[in-house]
C-alpha cells in the first residue's frame, strides 16, 4: 500500500472513532437523569467523664440495633460516688423518720416516771393542805401554816402539769420546721443519687437508633478524654440522597414529594422523600454567572430513602427527574 493511501486510511479511522465518541457523548448528554450520591450524617458518641476504655462492644463497619451498648468507660469512681450518695440518702431518711416519731420509748418511760413522782408529791401536798386547814380552823396552827401548805400544794400541782406537758411533747415528735428541714435533706440526697446514676449511664452510651459504625477512635485499655468521641455512628434514619436539580426545574421539587433513584448494585424501585431543598443556588463547575450559563446553575436537594440501611454513604446515584 502506498504511503498516501495509508495516511488516508488512518485519518478515516480516526474520523470514525471521533464521530463514534461524539455520538456516545451526545447520547449521554441527552440523558435527563440527575446525578447525586448517598450522604450519611455522623453521630460522634462520647462519655461525659474522662477515663480508661474498659469495654468496647462494636467494631468498625458493624451494624448495630437501637439500644446497643457501644462502649464502657471505667465506672469505679462513679460507682463509689453512687454508694456514698445512697448511704447519705439512707441517713437522711432515718433522720426524717426519727423527727416524726418523737423520742424513744425508754425516754418516754423516764418522763412517765417523773410524772408519777410529781403526782405522788401533789397528793401528799394535798393531804398536808387539808390537815393544815382543819388545824387552823381549830386554832391549833397559825394561819401562816395554811398559807405555806397551800403554796406547797400549788407547786406540786405545777410540777405534775409540767411533767404531763413533757410527755405530750415527747410523743409529738420534733417541730414542723425541723421535720421540713429533715424532708429537704432527704430530697437533696435523692437528687444526689439520681445525679450519680445519670453520670454512670453516660459512661456506657447506647446507640440512639439502628445504624452502621463508621469509626472506632479508641481501643480497650486506652485513655479517653471527657467529651472526646470514642465511636462514630451513621444512623439509618440519617442517611439521605443528595442530588442537584437545574434552576429551571427546581420549583417542582417540594418537601414531602417522592423521587425515584437507582444505584449500582441496589435493588429496583428505590424511592426517597424530599426533606430539604437548598435556598442557595450553586454552579457546578464554578463559572461566571451570566444569562448564557444559567443551565449550569443548580440547587442541592436532599431526600430520605425508605430504607437507609441498604445504602452505603458515598455511593453515586441517579435520580429520575420529577415531571
């Protein structure tokens, strides 16, 4: 073959390849599918108190159910504080009960013995008063003896009344303000017990919902600072489809409407409900804003799929446009 013919054949082949490439490109440009990807909102779970990671129940990439215990920070200090708080509560409850009950039976018995002695003295004083009255009337005693006997009787009767009042006070318990103070100490101790229990719960967080463990930042035995994430979780209910809609069609995408999408390796008939439409337009790729370039102006839309557990964050998706 002559060199001229060889050049012509090569050029013709290149032309065919170029035309085929343009035809495929035109076919792809004619597709009206919207491009997007799967997005997952990560939750970073930590403990409110610093400590050594004593237990780790999950690993990276593992799926967990709602309520699963994820890890445990050493609880020794919180357990000790909880025991102290419960002991203080028991002491406060005992003091409040004692304030209502009054004095012990043995103490009341002593007061009753004092009352009996005072009543006996009052009876003797009454007898002495009657005798002095008779002797004064007969002129044997001077009237001053009657006055003395009457004073002694009145003093004995006063001691009887005082002894009775002491017994009544002992059986009534403490004053109302002292009882209220005792009840306040009980409430304060109960609050401390609840506080230590809540702190103990924060040392072993649970998964708020089913999801996938994205990352484990600390291993068993390592020291984790307070509020430092130990586990990163992507909940299934926080997996969304994020795609971009041209500015000329964004009015059709309203919150609550459903869209269909597909992805490589996914089941057929996937749907998602639009949860957010960005109020801010953006260019992709960035270009100068002009009337001729408005076809490249897009709005970001997020939609929640019916089954977020079946989707992997970062996976590309194709979304059917809303007609």
